[in-house]
C-alpha cells in the first residue's frame, strides 16, 4: 500500500492543509469566478442595471440573456482554477507531486480512470433507460444539435477537470492528511466523505429537495468513493466514476433544479429524491462488488492501522 502511506513524508502538518484548502477553494472561486462576475455585471448593465437571477436555481443565468452553454462554461472555470491552485500549493508546501497525491506513486494509473468511467457510465445509462421505458412521460426531448455540439466539447474538456478537482482535494489530499494524523483508514474515508457532502450544501438541489435528503446522496457518493480509494490504493477509479456521472448528466439528463443547467438531450420533469437515492445506492453497491472482484481487494485492510512502510 502506498497511497495513504504517502502522508508519512514529514510534510503532513495541519496548518499546511488549512492554507491549501482555503487558498485553493476560496482562491479558485475568486479567480475562476472573475469572468462570470464580469459577464453578469455587463449583462445587468446592458439590461438597465437590474440583476435578474432565478431564485430557485442560482446556476440558471437565462434571465440575464446568458446562454446555457456560456453559463456552463463560466461556472466550470472555478473548479478548474481550484484544481490548478491545489496542484501548485501541494507541490510547494508538501513537496508532493500530482501523481503522489493521486496514488502515492510516480505515475497515475490511467487505465483505472477509464475503467471507473466506463462501468459507472454503463450502469447509469441502464438505469435511465429503464426509467424512461417505465415512465416516458417524465422525460421531455429537447435535443438541439447546434447547442449540443458546443456542449459536448465543453463537457468533454471541462467536466473531468471539475470532478478531478474534487477528487484530488478530498479523496486524495485530505484523505492522506487524515491518514497521517489518525493512522486509521476508516477515518480517512469518513471525514473527507462527510466534508465532501457538506461542500455541496449550497447546490440548488439542496434548496429544492431539502438538506437531509440531498446530503444522503452527496455523503454516500463521498463515502463510496472514499472506500474504493482506500481499497484500491489510489483515487483513479473515483476520478473516472465521478467524471462519468457528471458527463452523463451534463449531456443527457437535466432538470430545473440541477446545478448543471445545460442543453442536455432530455429534461427530467419530475424528481423523486427517495427513488434517486435508492438507485444511486444500488448502482454504488454493484460497482463496488464488481471492482472488489476484479481487483481482488482485501477488505481486512480497512481494520489495519496505517504504518510507514
């Protein structure tokens, strides 16, 4: 095992994590948000100085005359800036490379990223296809080729960076920090997983469906990916799964409360949060069982104290 053990490099001081998280997340929001603020201010001035936003979804800029693709692009700049800042800060303060934060090694296991993306994408497609066949009236076809082509390009290039930003900071960097402080694998799963869920507290889905209902999904995501990361000794699978999930939702399924307001192929008209949560849990259990079998994970390692090799 190398991933969590990377924290035994004498660079695991708590104050460094405070600086990296505050600088990367807040700095990324500020730097990456400058173009968005500029466009919003310009549009509001052009419309007479009135900033009209959707009170139900702050990610919907259509009232300002900003297209969905432009709004999507502007929002994605913030996590991209966060990723770049976190890579630089971790290198400077911890002397730890991108690959060492990903898996404690010198190279990233690219094949695992694609494996995670492929399996998660297939399972998600099967679920939504089945749901569509059972309730076709809940889906409105809104395919627009002229809008979909730029969305496809934006999604392919930006969404994997957005999801990698979250995985890198929480399942990679923070998990290594917790491991170094506590020497307990379960805490390296639990603490980043809960904080990952809380990070999404301001998403429009939380406002629409309620805090606890939404947190069930986000925290389950965090705990599942954290468990897989610890057992697989690296975050590559979670990078792939998270990317596939968001790419699929960006391109194929959207709804009025989604943080991704895109020109997706279908709009889902009614959301039943309990059903969505149960489906996510089922998909998560299936993918966990598959990769546990494929990579022959040793579940007993979870109870072993983390020690320097």
